[in-house]
């Protein structure tokens, strides 16, 4: 059974989003997604300052099984990327909701996160 945290929002494409107190959002992939991919060997992320649209590809995660695109759950400007994943992509497997975060965004629409799935709805999807 995959871990699904109650205080996060989720995209149908298996990315999670955490609303931060400063209005920014932190994004990564879910425990279900990392488990489905297997051992992650490479993560490609956008550059700081890049502007993303909701649903747009923002990077790629490669594993021993497959390469998968990463999709922005909301649109906005990239404030930070997790550079530690360059040398330790396996962190996404071991800590998808903590050290395995991928990027921080300043959302273009502060209310967009509320259009994502809550934990209960995501649990049914990932079931």
C-alpha cells in the first residue's frame, strides 16, 4: 500500500503538491509513482526562472524500468529545484515526500491547487 499524505494535493499524473506558508508550492512524485517506476537512476528538472503551464511537462524521471515525463500540477514560475537529485536520484525512491521533492513554484493562480485531488480521491485513483 502506497503512502498518501493527507495534507497534500495530488494530480492524476501522480505528482504531489504541498502549499507552503509563503504562497509557494513544493512538487514531487507520489510514493505510488516511485514504487511503480522502480529504482530511479536519473532526474531531469527545469531551470530556476522557467515558467510552466499546468499540465506541461517539466522534466523526466528515468528508472531501471522506464523513462517517464513529469507534469506540472499547476502553472507558475520555478523558484528552486532540488539539485541534490542530480547526484542522488534514488532519494525519490526512499523519501518521495521529503528529500525527494523536485521543485518549488510560485503559482500563477493561488487557487489552482484546490482543483487537484485530495488524499481520499487520490487513494481511489492509485488504489
